[in-house]
């Protein structure tokens, strides 16, 4: 396989992406469009997935959202849910015109926070061939119940400070994305900090912070509710001991999706990145729903 660095135009900016090309002959391949979850970048635990998909004969486009990683966008670390989903749509549209790609076999893949994004994106684009969401964020209310109660007012105060500063043209007021139990961060479960650190790539541009204004829209993010609109095959890979994205709403989403499939794993949120069975399950799903006609 080969990996190429590309810049995809997006509203006057650039989305940085890796394009993985399989060594195949014949017609167009399926294409997997991938991005990371909460504050993550393309170098954090995802190249292994991209390489596995590419080795099976699929083209892969793995990108950073604007404001994160190698993509452009100011201010940095601004996590805008609607904009991140627009970035998915932008990359999907670009991938459909990529040489050697079958435009009717685009698969969207997401993990954690982006596992929710891909459900919402696919609900807006019925042409998408299939969806894979692992350890997906499907309901903010379930996640908020796992945040220590004392942290919620502190996060909201930080959000007010950040938003007021933005109106006055100031740099973002940021909060840590992950932290140890007892600290103020978005994720403070015992497995959050070590789990995130274990997937950070050697060349990663990840920063442990995000603009706190996200908290004003976070609670309204319930992408699992869109599952019933998905007419394409959908695979949800759910961790039964997940306290970051609790499994209940994701299991329900798998049952609501007309062609939903559910794989369950007996561990916490971050362990899924290290389990070869997960990749094997996803590869088997891809072989069935989009085929590997050129492999």
C-alpha cells in the first residue's frame, strides 16, 4: 500500500488527510472515510485501522478536523459539532471524485465522539454505502451522568468565560480534554488519561485541551436518535464496561437502525483500540457490505 499526504479545500481552509491506496487492479475500490473522536488527531491510534482496511483492498481517507492536528482553522482546539460533521461531508464529496474509488461505495467510520458524527452524517447522505461506529458517542445525557457533579458547574463557568472572550476577540479559554480522577477535565474516569495517552502516536499533534464553549451545545448532541433513518448497513462496536460513552444508548441505536448490526466487547472505552478482534469484525463487515472486488 501507499500513503499520501493531501490537503482538501474546505470553506477557505484546508483539511489535512492521509490517503491510503491499496495495490489492486481492476475497477474502483470502496473508500473508508475516517476521523477521530474527542480532540483526537489522525495519528492517534487510527493508522493501524487504516492500514488494515487498505490491506484488504480498500482506499482510506483519514483526516483531521479543522482547528485540530495538521488542518487549518483558527482558533485552535475549537470543537464545533456541526462543523466537524461538515468536514466529514466535505471529505466524502472529495473522495467520491478520487481516481480509483467507486463513488457508490463510500463507508464512514468513526470512533467515540466521531462514532456519533458518522451516524448523523449518514442520516444526511443516503448515498453512503455503510457505517462503522466503534465505542460510539450516541447520547450526551448518558455521558453527562458519568461526569463528577462538582465538575459540571466548573465546566459551565469555563464555557461562559470562553464565549464572552470570543465575543471580545480573545483567544479561547480552554479546558483539559482528559485528566486524572479528581481533576477538572471533560474525561476523568480512571481509564481516561492512561487510555488516551496509550493511543497517542509518536508524530501526533494532539493537544490536551478544547475551547470550553463546546459545553453550551454538548448536552443537545444525541446522534443515536438518528439511527432509525439509516437505510444502509450499520455496524456498532460497543464496549460493555464503557463509562466514557455508556453502552446503553448505542445498543438501542443498533436495534433502531433498520440494517443495524451489533458487536459487543467485555471491556472499557479505550481497550477497543488494542483488540485485533475488533479490526477483524470490521473487516468481515466490510467484505460483506461493500465487497473487496479489486483485492
